[in-house]
């Protein structure tokens, strides 16, 4: 067994001003990270995670223990950066990583958060990971049905992330590979927009080619609204007896739009406990926030003057 073709694509989507996803497509290591946090902290967290995995992975890194150690190190780096830099306090990221052991014909998966790993085998797409999210726990406990979870307003609320605590619980497992397997790692910018059937159809229509398939999945998620950043990593396993070739990955990062459309947003859904969240939801950065507050103050002054004029008359 060996790694065949591979591709990694990331796209800002149609409603975000910047991309807070990151990915690794460096055979035998593949990963997706989806950052979160105020300002640009989510972007920082995702890139710290990707950098740690890429830098620490070596020839001796194998199996579940190997991929777990990589993710634990990524957590340490993000946590320590947040302690040292108050502007990044509270940042975090999901991560889903796959480490291929060609000699054993296995793929070790390490997972924290709601970015997912899938396997397309014999025309059937199987979700390998379980989301570390509020709705996933409610489904598991029987409170929600899977159909209700898809429409739940808190479906993106995760219960586990890298960097938010000094230690992290990493879920790991191993998949025995077969010739023709196509593995997919993706951020929730894909899974919120597309059903598993949609993803499988896009991959099959693309002829199971990783590059064409990644492009097709990104395009399909954008066609459905592209409400979040979209990241897709695909790699295939082939017959180990085929002529060996150095596995290469086609990588593409689409540019952030130069001119933002009026409905673009730059932050996640507003926090009910955050008094400024609604301003941010409407795309107000620091300057926009001051302008909005000034406008409110002006309206209050005008109202006060009108009241005073009415009383004196």
C-alpha cells in the first residue's frame, strides 16, 4: 500500500472577510485546522497548529501515539502563545489529522473539535470522526435526532478545541487501508453546507481524482451559500506493487476577496453576553465600531434637544 494522488484546497467562502482555516498536505501527514477567536486570533491558532504538526512530524512518527503527540504539542504552543500575547487570549482551533503508515497499510486519525475525516470506499462515503460538539452529544444521548441536529442553531458550538486549556483530550483511532480508498479531511465550512450524499456525489462526479474532487467540493459548498471558510484535503491509497513515485500534493489557497460584498461578515455568530457582538456581526471593525457608537450618541443628543425644545415651548 502507498499514498497516491493528494490535494489540499482552502477557500475563504462567500461570507467571510478572511480565512481562519489551515491545512497540511505533506505525505504521509495530512491535516485540517479551523481556528476561532476574536480579531485574527483564530487564524493564528490554526496556523500554529499546522506549523507544530508539520515541524514535529518525523520519520519515526507513526500510529495513534505519534499523531496524538503531534496534536498535544500543537495544543501546548497555542496555549503558551495565548498566555504570552493578551491579544490572542481565548483563541483555539479544531484539528483533524491523518498519518499514513504505508508499510502497515494503516491510517492513524487524531481528532479534536468538529472538523471531520471521511472515507470513500466502494462508492460509499463513511464519516470516520464524531464531532466534539454540543449537538453531537445531544444526538448521542437521544435528545435530538440527526435531522434536528442539522438545523439546530447551536450546531457549530464545539465542546473541545486546541489551545483553550493547558491540556487536551485527543481522540485517536486506526483505519486499515485498502487499494482505492479515498480519504477526505474537511472543515465545517463543507459539512454545514453539504450533506454526506452531496459530498459523495461531488467526489464520484470528479472521478475520485483528489484535485478535481477538492475543487468540486469547494465549488458545491460555495454554491450552497459558502457561509464559512471551506477547506478540503483528499488523498488516495493505491496498490503498493505499482511503480513507486514520490507522493506529491496539489495545494491551492484561494485569495481573500479584494472588495467585500455588503453581506460579508468577519466574525462568528454573536455572543449574547458580548455587548459589542452585534456590531461585529454586521462587519464593524474597530473603526466601524467607533462610528456606530458616535452615531448612537448623536441620535441621543438630537432626541434630548427635541425633548428640551418641546418642554420649553
